[in-house]
């Protein structure tokens, strides 16, 4: 008996593409998606996923603790528990800084290290598209990581509030617009600086270290220039030099409408204006330097 | 017909060097060899074609699009394969090619499908889900070629595509390029290897120090030289005597064979008759044509 072969080998050759084709905007969106995927470790090995998702879990801990304790004490006569305020929760410093220090280099350094820029810029993209899209991608992730825990906190608190969810929402309605604006202010700032630091070197470790060192040195310089009274309180206009905490000063303005009274710019005339102007100057100058660096693309 | 490449007085200078000097060419669609030594201006011309570097003066159109007016529009029509290694190590070939397809404007699903198709076409079907880190030089060159064509471009710019390949890898790459041409994709092949150009290109642009040496159809440039090569199995002296006795002129001995200048096709019959009369075996009788090396050396030194 002879076996009949049902298999066949096909040479599919080359098939022209006649489907939809986007232009520059679609290219920008694709670059954004690829950058976000890379930062989150998607389509990469499990090792690349550990850090971002662990960080998201870590930054969510205060919200979960706050909601959990509120739930456990909802039927007691104890005072309402507030482990962390919405204002304090914006810019949970160390975790987000570490995230930016590790992620910003990861989404920009490999393109230069592997000399991929000629492949990218042979597509309908410009240097400006590249810079803006990379910053937007990192900002979106930092924003998400800063904002999602707030959602957990707000929704959780609303559910466990002893006076009812609606009452909680009404009492805290201002946070619905304050939190996203404040988180965005922090996210944009750290993302721009993180990408700027990463644009000067092909080595990720160096880029992350430079980002952290510059911010830490700026905070030390600010403290030295500000002096400080006998109680160790630093209150001076030099606080704007503290690049590490600068976005938190602007955050205070969003939540309080003024500089925090217990903060280094509290009670100083023009402190709020100085903080905002310095913030805009730092972000604007950093973007200008970034755009300049990618104006001419070397192939 | 829309020209593949049309330049008029294209000039680009960098400090201390003129990369392109008043380059004027008009190239029809097809497979074009862009040849010249290192520093001849090939890479600069590619950069200008891609709209990445503005020329100092002159104009340039690629696939009918004025590059100065619409650099983004040009890039939607072009694919580019750089000479140097430019692939990340921590991505798979499928992921990289699909991602670059998306950068070219393809929807994500179409990009993945196209990536699969073109990687199959270049012979990386089974390897496409492996990290690029483990790819050989030949596989990396094929991946670079795949990313250049994933967007179904009108024109593909290939910068030294056979660089670093062993003889068999080089031959396979040239066959791939020839195959692409059959799909209606115009190709500009920048190389300093004239043999590669002669094998796959139907047109040639020769540059030297940024200046145009010559441009035209390959077959016209390597046209016959008016001489034939006669090989009588090594009996060179007897062959020279026989051809001389037949009254043929300009007889030159070459490596055991003899080059004979011809004044008409009748001379072929006279050569055959002379060889037969001398009792010599006629192993070979072929028209001599110039190589592109001859053309380049001849015209570049004028």
C-alpha cells in the first residue's frame, strides 16, 4: 500500500502590502508603544518584568495598608485612621526615583548602544518625534505608577468609609482633579530629567547613577545654601535649588494653593512663584538640550 | 516613468572634505549599483536620499518625491539597510522586524504578519523567534535586509550588504537581492565590490571623491571590446603563428590564450579556419568584454 502525501511545500514569495498605512502620527504611536513595552518588560524575559511590577506593588503598599486599617477599624470608636495623605502620597520619592533611574536609560540607551538610530530614523520619524515620544512614554508609565495607587486608596477608602461611599467621595472630591495634576507634574519632571541624563551616555548604569547623583547633590547644595536654624528647619528661597524636591513644592501648590507652611518655602514671599518658574525652567531647558542632541542623527 | 533618483548639481561639503560635488544623475527604476571607494560619497548620498542630511546646494528627487520638501514622505517609500551592525541583542528577529514595521506606519497586526513573511523570504523562518544575540553575521545581515523590506518600500537602499560575509553567504545575499528585484522593488546597492554590482545590477553610478565618474546601464558599460579570446589548449606559439599567417592584426598573447582584434564578424570564420588549418584544438572562442573594474579605472583616471 502506498502512502499518499497530503503535505505540500509552498514558496510564499513576496507579497506586496496594500493595506492601510499610517504616517508620522502612527509612527510616533508605534514608538511610544514600543518604549512602554520595553520599560514594563513586556515581550522580554521574566527578569525584565520583575523590577517594574515589583515597584508597582511596593508603591501600592501604603494605599493597601491605609485602606486595610480603615476597614478593620470602621466599626470601632477609634478616630478615623489616615496613614498617608493624598498630598504626601504624590511623589513617594525613593521608589519612583529608583524607577526612573533604571527605566529612563533602558528606553533610550540601547538605541544608541546598538546603533539602531539609523533604522529608526529611516522611518517617518524626526529627532523631535523621537525625544518627545520617549519622554511621553516614560511620563505615562511614571504617571500610571504614581496614579494607580491613588485610585486604590480613593476607591478603597470610599468603600470602607463608616459614613458611606458617597459621603467620602463628596468630602474628598477635590482630590479627583488635584491628584492627577500633581502626579503629572512629578512624572513629567522626573521623566524629562531621567531621559536627559540617559542621553549623554550609552551605558545604562552610568545614566541611572548620574540622574540620582545630580538630584542628591542638588538637594545637599540647597540645604547648605539655606543654612538652617537651631531646630534644623531650612527655610529659604534657596530651596528652589533642590532639584530633587522641586516638583514636590509645585505639588504642594496644587493641593494647598500655597507653599506648605512646614516646607522650606513656606511663608517666604514669592516662594510659590519661584518654585513654579524654576520647575518650568528646568523642564524647558532639559527638553531644549534633548531636542538639540537629537537634532542631527548620525548614521 | 518616474525616476528612481534624480539629482541636479547636488553638493554636500563637510569641514575639510567635499562629500558630493555637483552630482547630476537621472536613474530609472531598477537595480542600481552605487560604487566607489571609501569616502566616495555613497553614504552621504544615502543620508541625503533619506532626508537626514540637507544638501548644501542642488536638488534631489527620490521616487518622484522632492526630498527637501517632503523628507517624511520619502521615508515612507524607502527601506534602508545600514552597513554597520545595528541590531539589538535582547530582541527576537520577529519582534524587531515587526516593531520597525510599525515605525514605518503599518498597523500592529499587519506588521507582525509582514515580519513573518519577510523573515521567511530571507530564510530566517525557523530562527525568527530566537534572540538576535545568537545570530551569525549572515543571519544578522538577512535580518537587516528583512527590516528594510518589511514596509513594502518602493526603493530599498542597501549599504554594503555583503560586508563580512563568507563566499557562500555573499552569494546567497546577492541571490536574495536579485530576487527582490523581480518583485518590482527598486534597489540601490552601495558597495565597493564591483563584482557584486556586475552580478545583480542593471544600472551603475560610479563615484570618486564625491564626483560622478560615470553612470549608465551595466551592459552598456561592459560592452564588448572588439576583441575575442582564442584558447587552443595551451599551444600559444603555434596559435600565434596560425593567426598571424591568417593576416589578422593586433595579436596579443594572454595566459596561454590569445586575444585577437576584430574588424568584422568575418574575422571569426578566418580564426576558426586558421586554427583548423594548423591542426590545433579550438577549446574556446569568446568575445572579450570589459569588467566594471576596467571601466572605473579607465574613467576615474581620466
